C-alpha cells in the first residue's frame, strides 16, 4: 500500500516520514493487531469528512486497520479512506441488520445494540481519533478515556479532560502515528 498523492500533499513531511516507519513496523511481528477507531458524527460536514478520509487513508496505507460505527458522515469517509488505500475498514453497526452500513466497509458487524455499540468501538481500538463531535462521539471518547486509551481530537464540540486536541489534519495524523510508534508497554507478571 502506498500513500495517495492527493493525501500525501496535505500532510507535513514529518508525518509522511512517521508513516513510513509505521508501515515498516506493521510489516513485522511488532505490528498493531488492534484497529484504530475513527469516530465522528453520522452527519459530518465536509471539513470533518475530509479530515476523516485523510486520517484513514494515511493509517491504512501504513497497514493499520480502521474501526468505526459503520454508517454515514465521518464513518463513511473513514471507511472510504481505508479501502481506497487498500486497507481494512470494520463497521460496528447499531442495527440488527446491514441496511444502514456504508458501502465502503470491508467488514460490517450488525449488533442490534443501538448506541451501546459505542462501547465495542472504544474497547476494540488501540486508540480513538475523534473528528467532529456529537453525543455519540463524546460517549465513545469518554469510554476510551475511562479505559486508559489515548483519544485524539480535531474539530471537537467538547474538550474532555485527557483528550489530546489538535488544530489540523496534518497534526492529527502526526500525533496518532507517533503514538502508534511508541514501544508497547511491558506487562508485569
């Protein structure tokens, strides 16, 4: 997988270099097997959807799987970005069937759980990337923080204590990738 030129042109060189390092790591035994959650409103505006697309394309091009709520808006933009980059987009749907699933999902998982599916999204991810806001997004962010997950935000409606706010898509990609490159914590037995 390689980073598309249209996306590459929107990122700082430092983020591109980090993505190259991440791609090398993802090709080896130390790869991240948990996905990154890209969360945001189902009715996301153009700037939110553009940012979600760029983040997902960037991460997927480096071999990171994306998980989201599987519906429209930011979720659809992230799914499209991941699949356009040749990556995997997993959608955790609130409904009992796949009728509301966006067409870019690689894997659609209907839960029949309604908004309680937000807990699955937050728990399954190595970190959460919130683009935009809304109550569903805030609930996912809060759960991620409660479970000691890193939460990165762009265009957030509400600043939650512990969430790491960014001011641009390039900065968001850079911070998320830098986190993914950190050594895994050593577990004590």
